[in-house]
C-alpha cells in the first residue's frame, strides 16, 4: 500500500513539475506583448513602441504569408462613432520560414532616422481600397483588412499610408514594419502639391509615436 502511495506521489509530482516547466518555457519564448499603449518586442527586433492615447489597441494576429514567411501583426486604431477607421497604426514583424531560402531586398529611395535607426520610407495613396484588396486576396494587407472587419471596424474607400521598414538581422531574413494609415475621405489631401502633402503626412505619423516622451526606442 505504501509503495502504491509513493508511486502515486512521484507521478503527481512529475506531472506538476512538467507543467511548471512548460509554463515557464512558454513565458520565456513569448517575445511580444501589449500593455496599455506600449507594444514591447524582445526579439527581431528588441524594441518598444508607445502610441498616443487617441489610439485603441484592437488585437493581434499570426499567419503564414504566401507559404514563405511568418507574420505577426498588431493594430492600434482611432475610429469614429460608426467604427470607421480614421487613423491607424499597424505594426508587423515578418521573417522567412526556416525551410525557405531568400532575403528581403528593397529599392531604397528614401530613408528616415527613428530613434537612431535607419528606416526605409514609403508613401502611397490607395484611391480604391476594395479594388486593391481584390487584386491579392492572400496579401498581408488583405489579411489585415479582414482582421479589422472581424473586430467590427471599417476601412475607408480612399486611404493614404506611410510605411517605415527596417531589416533587423544580418541575413536580411527578418523585417520590422510600422505602417501609419489615414482615411482620406473629407481629409483635404492636396494631391496637386504632393511633395508638401507627403511631408505633412509623414510629420503627423511621426508626431503620434515620437513626440510623447521618446515613445519609439530600442530596449
């Protein structure tokens, strides 16, 4: 009887220790989290981004992009009473899968310094969001739009976005993307003076993440 009780105790202890070890391992491998207005990443890259209180964190999603890369997206939005997105930040961490060869290679036309790091800058106006989404149903942008719709948010038919991209490893197999989006309906975007409009747009994007206590910085 004592032997049976002893064996039962040992099995239970072993299971408990295994459970605790698994929990500790899971916590140690968790590389990113959001607390309040702050997104923290401990790896690829180690960075913290704080967003203005006008933006609400609405969630994150993970998926495999084109069977080639692992993607993790985080969304902070500012919407009206009808849940139509007026402004938004999307943060994307992306890495090639281990069994896929390749590296990220961008044609660099403009760079921007953020918190001591060089980012590739890219501005674009999308005059017809629905048409753009239909062109590539499997793209990361389409996945983002579907996720936001599942949360009850709507994206305008005409938007502009500023993208900041940084390759975060020597092999150039991982990238960090910060995307700022604005709804252009009724926004008075001056397409006739595009250069000035782009500068003003970029300034707004940076102000909301930088002018609030050095809110974009490395760990």
